[in-house]
């Protein structure tokens, strides 16, 4: 038990010392990497690998910044496209109203009779119907409601009449719209005397120009959105592209850290060499001294670990020896018991042989 207790204590001590050794080694590497990081920029073109890694990191970071700008631009484009589409829809509604307005104007003016004859005949069919329905609704509204049943009947009639009126009014508006759309493309301002028609033509022209400008802007926005979207699709999307670039940056930075450490170690091995003597400043000297002291501490810790391990190994062998000695004693006891049993059995055999001889004489 004493051995086991002491062994457990030493195992714990070894683990703690190994952890401390690992921390100290990491600190040594960090200090030497600091030295390398300070020295490499001063070494100029002597270390092309350093320049390449720095350039790669800068390029990857630039690509990430560009991708994030494209993401923001894409979001802005979506907003601009949605806004322009809404403006375009509003311009289309305005233009439709203007076509309807000019259609109504030319149907009412005899000056345009030659053009509007077919449309006027449709309007003349609808207008009396609309007036009749409006009159019937007016009459219905003036009637008194003596009871709830009469009121319900009046309400139902009103709904039907309003439905017919709405359909007729829509049909009339479509006649005006069709007339306006047909008339405007071939309209000649020089032959028109109706000021309202001329003014409406001017409004339509302005509206169409605005529509054209909106369409051109939309086309540019959509083209740019497609270009950015295609670029993202090629890389599996913006998130994946940024993740891939960030991994590349991490890899390059790890390679750069290894490079810093390598040159820090070289400087620690020969600080007075021609390669480093003129480059090492007081700050790097202090870092190298701290790293050297820590390395000595690591060496001492290693020696303590080895001594503890040797001591532990000795006790482990002693425990094994004790186990084997106990096994030998056990087997010896078994052998002694077996020898006693053999002697007893041998005696019994001898007695049985004597009895057999005596019995044989009687035959």
C-alpha cells in the first residue's frame, strides 16, 4: 500500500510537471516567434517566402472585403430593383389613366369623329345603361323601409345594381382606354385644336419618357445583380466563399507563424552571426534572454520528470518482484502439500502390496 500511495503521488507530480513543461515550451515558441516577426520585415528580399505569404493574406483579405461589398451591393440592388418596379407599376397606372382620359376626350369631341366612330358606338351603348343603373340606385335609395324584409330586399337589389353598374363602368373605361392607346401613336399635334387633348398628349409623352428611363435603370440594375449572382454561384454562394477565404488566411497565417518561429530559433542559435547581428535590437535581445531562461527551466523540469519516472519505474519493479515472490511462495506451499500427499499415497500403496502378497500365499 505504501508503494502504491507513493506511486500515485509521483504519477500526479509527473503529469503536473509535463503540463508545466508544455506551457513553458509554448511560451518559448511564442517568444521566438515574436523575435522572428520583428526580424523578417528587416530582412527585405532575403526571405521571399515571407513576402509571398504576406501578399497572399492581403489578397485573401481584399477578396473577403470585396465579397462583403458585393453582398451589400446585391442587397442595395434588390432594394433599388423593387423600388424601380414599384415606380414602373405606378407609371403604368398613370399612363393607363392618361390613355383613358384622352380616349374619353376624343370620343366627346367631334373633331376626332372619323377616328373614334367605332369606339363611340360602344360608348353610346354603355353610357345610357350606366345612367339607367345610376338612376335606379338613386330611386332605390329614396325609398322608405317599412320593415326589415323590405330593407333586406332593397339591400339585395342595391347589391345587384351596383354590381351591374361597376361592370358597365369598367367596360366604358376599357373602351376609352382602347381608343386612347390606338389614337396616341399616330396623333399629329399640328392638326389638333383641342387644348385638353394636346395637354394630355404632353403628359403621356413625359410619362413614357419616365417609363423608358425606369426601364433602362432596371435593365442596368438587373444586369449587375446577375453578374454578382453568377460570381457567387461559381463559388457556392457568398458565405461559402468567405469561409474558404478565411480558411486560406488561417493556413497562411499558420505558415507565417512557423516561418517566424523558424527564424526566431535561428536567431536564438546564433544571435551574433552576420545574418542577425545587425538586425537584432535591444527588445529582441530581451526576448531571446527570456526564451533562453525558459528553455533552461524546461530542461530542469525534464530532468525532474525523468528522475520521478526512474523512481516510479523502480517502485513498479519492486511491486512486480513482490507479486512474483508471493507467487513463488504460493507455488512452494502447493508443492509441499503435493509432496505430503505423494508420501501418504506411497505408504498406502506399500501396505496394499503387502496385503496382496499375504493373500496370495493362501491360494
